[in-house]
C-alpha cells in the first residue's frame, strides 16, 4: 500500500515517470506493507534515488572494477589511501564526490569485495540524487570497508521477505567450501526486471545465483544456498532532507561509528552488525 500525507495515493498526478519509477511505484502499491510519505516530494526523491541505485549497479556491472578479497584490494591513490585492512580511506585533500566518481571513471584501478561494492553503489547513487555540494558537505570522511557507512546514509537492515528495486538482499550459502570462503553468500542489488546485480557475479536471476552458490559448497553438504530474509536500504527520508539541512546549521554533531575490521568477504549486513554489536530490526 502507498500513502502520502496519511491518505491512499494514486500515481496519476506524478508526471514524467520513467519505466523504472513506474515499476517501483507499482510494487509499492501492491506491497503487503505500507509505504508512507509525508509529501509527494519525499516520494519523488525515493523513486529517483532507487532509479539511480539501479543505474549505478548496471554501470558497475559494465565497468572494469574487479572482485577481490580485502587482502588484495586496490584503489586509485590519487583519491584514496589503501589501509592495511583493505579499506579505502578518503584522502584529506580531495572532495568526496570526486573520489566516488573516480571509482567509475577509472574503474580498472579498483578491486574490492561485494559488501563494499554495495556501499559504493549507494554513495554513487546518492551523489547523483542530492548533488555535489550536499554530498561534499555531509560525506567528508568516507571510509570504504565492508558495510561500514557514514551515518548520514542512514543505512537500515531489517528482517523481511518483501523488498523493492534498489534494495540489497542476501543470498546465503551456509555450507560454503572452506577453501573458498568468499562464496559464503552474495549481497545483491534488486533490479527493476526481477534480476539482481552482485559484484563478481554480474546480473543474474535469483535461481542462477543459488545454482552457482550450490556448486561452491563443502563436499557432502546437505544445506543448499537460499535467499535470506534480510533487506538493506538507505534512509531515503533522511537523505531527501539533507538539502534542507544544508541551508541550516547542523544542530546535532555527527558521530561516525567505529570501524570493525573483520576481514570477512561477502558477509551480509546482518553479520556486519553482529560484529559491531548492533541488533537489526525485526
């Protein structure tokens, strides 16, 4: 169900909706949960941001960015300092927007694992959604490592089986082969056509992802891979208000969460929160 200002909403009043936005809004209307927005402005922002997430995912798929483990991660030293843990720390002499855009412009210089890939996709999409000025203002101290994110992204993970295009879901492979732990699962961005993008996998159907993960299990395993009931998304409402916040002085200082270097590739956001001793929403 879709509500705006507390009332059921029909999209007939929204002009210039593209194909992707129409798919998203139709899924919102048919959803078993309520998607509620204070005004049409917030709804339009989320539709646009989700479209940008999908486009950023497809752009990564078409790029030369490679999948690798934290041990062999690499980045462009003009914009990022590579840490000993395999994370990318923003250089203090560059703008955050330029650094994120460089990942796509000079993609052959970058290699990282799939949780980091999802965060990069989100930052790239949000940059396109809020613009350079706001992005450079609110995302000054970027550090790319697994699911570690800036608080202003408002990343949220919850248990559920309903998701929308632009969300990240997780395919779990609990009996992954001990010699290939990077096949413990896959973080995948939901696309508008029913397929998924996972860094290192490309664009595939859910069944194709599960079939491949099942080839990477321990010998004799009886536990197949499956789609977990985990959904991750940024806070679109929070992000939509950043431009308004930009016009006023921030009253509450931002506290960046500490980084937990777990050295586990392709973990779900739930596993990352567990390492950070944070409970997920049910």
